[in-house]
C-alpha cells in the first residue's frame, strides 16, 4: 500500500496551494528557465532579492525562502544534478535533493509540499528513473516522519504523470 499522504497532480506548480513548493533551481539560485523561471515570475522580484543573499547552493542540496506572491508560504530551492550519462553520482545527488527538501519543509513546520520533477527538463535526467528515485526517497522519508501530511508530485506533462504513477505503483517492489 503506497503512503496515502503521497499524490500525483498534473499542472502548474506555481498555482498549487500548499505550504511549500520545491523549485528545480540551478546552483546560482539566481533564476533560470523552465519551472525556475515560472516560479520567479509568479513570486515576483522579492524572491530573487532573497535568493541573491543566499550565495548559491551546491548540487544535491536545497535552500528555503519565502514564497512572496505565490499561494505557497515557502519555496525550497533544490539543485538537481545535470545528467552526464549516469556514472557521475547523478542518482545519489537527485535522491539527496528530495531528502534535503523534505528536511527543510519539516524544519519550517510545513505540512504540505509539492515537488516538480527535478532535473528532468533542461538537466536531462531520464524521466522514468527520476520518478522512481523521487517516489522511493519520499516514501522512505515519510516512513519516519509524522508531521508532513501531504506530498504532491506536480507533473507538467502526461509522460511525467505516467512515470510517477508507475513508480508509485511499484514502490517497494524490486524492478
Ligand atoms: P531542470 O533544470 O532541473 O531539469 P526544468 O525546469 O527544466 O528543470 O524541468 C524540471 C521539470 O519541471 C520538467 O519535467 C518540466 O517539464 C517541469 N516544469 C516546467 N514548468 C513547470 C511548472 N510551471 N510546474 C511544474 N513543473 C514544471
């Protein structure tokens, strides 16, 4: 039985009313394309101001800011790995992003969090594999956490939705 706190949603993460949304950021934290650009546009210029003060973030790590004009109170900026063929620690770095984001959400007393499919756009991480890592890391975290009430995987396209559904159905089963 998958954790009932986990759900999959197709749509724009900037519109979701949760306590914290996760941004697929780059290590400068100074904005970019894809979901990062959409989050900065929706949050307004104060988000970039706060990000400038953070001094960047290493790959596999995350930083938290306010959400400004977003419906979400917090934005957690997670820096996923660029896919370089799979033998450069990409899987561990992606798992680390999800884990660190959940830890920051928990520390901020967020009860609901939404994730985009980190690294699967411009950064080129294969979608199926990324979805398995996302779901497994999140389920393992939730097994030891009873404060978070809701984790949403916000997918932007039908392929991502399918990949996440399959990963959710197969949680805990060997490949
Ligand atoms: P990365 O550089 O980490 O690959 P991208 O922003 O290019 O980040 O892509 C990450 C994922 O976010 C992709 O699956 C992309 O389709 C998705 N995405 C893009 N815009 C949005 C949005 N507004 N809401 C949710 N997901 C989005």
